[in-house]
C-alpha cells in the first residue's frame, strides 16, 4: 500500500551528512506511521502491515553500532509477523538493507544500493521501484537530500505508484543541528495527510520549508552596509514596525536574517525590494 525511499546523503566525508525518508501511499497520514530517523544514527521506513515498533527498535540497534543488515535481521527474528512486513533501513555509514515479506500484497519488492533502499507494496508494478532508484541515482549528489528524495518519490508516483491511488505523502530528513535555531536535527519534517495529489503538494511544502525553516548558506548572505540598513529601516517603517527585525519576526524570516542585522538573505532582500 506504500512506496518509500530511505537514504543517506552522499557527501563523501561523513561530515554534514543527512539521513531521510520519503514515502507516499493510498493511506491516511502515512507520515505518522512509516518514517523515522535520527542524525548520526540512521533512518527507517516500516510499511505493508507496518510494525511501528520497528522504528524505535531499529534506531536503538543502529545507535548501538549495528549495521543496517544486522538491525534488520534482529527486527525480523523477533517478529512472528515478518512475512507481512516491508522495511527499508540505512545506517550511519549508508549501508542499506530492505525486506519484503512473502505475504506482502502484489506487486511488492525493493532494491538497495550504496546509501539507499527503495521498496513498495501494492504497486502498479516493478517499474515504480525501478524509476525511484533511477531518479535518485540521476539526481545531483550536491543537492540537499530532501530534494533528491522528493525527486525519487515523484518518479515513483509518475510510474503508477500505489495501485489503489493517492492519498498521503511525507518527507523526513535529519542532520546534526539542522533544525529550527540549530537546536535539533530536523532539517525537514513535512506531511501531507489527505490530498488528491500528495506528492505535488509535498513539493510545494518543501519549497516553503526551504524559505522559512532552512538557514541561509554563506553564498545566500548579503552583508548589511550602513546604506542597506537605512533602506531596511525605512522599509519597516512603511509597514508600521519600529525596526526591521520586528518585521522579520512577524514574517517568520528569523532563519534568513542575522539577529544582529549583519547580513540578510538575498531572497528576503528581494522580497523587501519587490514589496516596497
């Protein structure tokens, strides 16, 4: 009833690596059931007749140093319902493992490679998994993992996806200190719980997530000179704010403007100048 990809970013060094899951299904709120991930540990998707306990168990095994295949073996050996389960796991180093129980409903199967596991059940056919793998491998490794996962999910959706239709989708990506204010590891945590075109809607939400909840890169930062600060102050005044940072807080652009106003994201500066 679900197709998913679990992956680790291929950054080569292990520094600033990300782990994530993208999933879609003809099932309400699939994001509440299937994905789990912890930065520096790994990621898992549990589906078909999903055993949601797998999420915490798998991450605990990985955190204790188990590889993805070992963690998967431990999950299955302890579960009498293993033949109805489908699971994909990627560990801290990107080693991947996938399991499709023999009782999963046709078409069901999966594929793994360095840094990724793709799997699905009740699919239009094996082409869904094949197209997801193709799209992921064809994507630029330099792109954020969320974009690569979404590209794979969209490819699977275009290839027929869930045989029963569309309903929900989710995207979860973790990276050390990637969350709001750098205080947790949630780089992306988006869910489309009930929608006629959930994968497309997930793409719209990801674009908003990148604007509002992703910190600016060094390349995106524009130094605020005295002249630019005067411009920003004047803009805020026309909007009825005592200073520019008050406007920033109201518009939820805190991740895109320095709190000492030493720099402003180029996209926020464009919004200011277009909105004058």
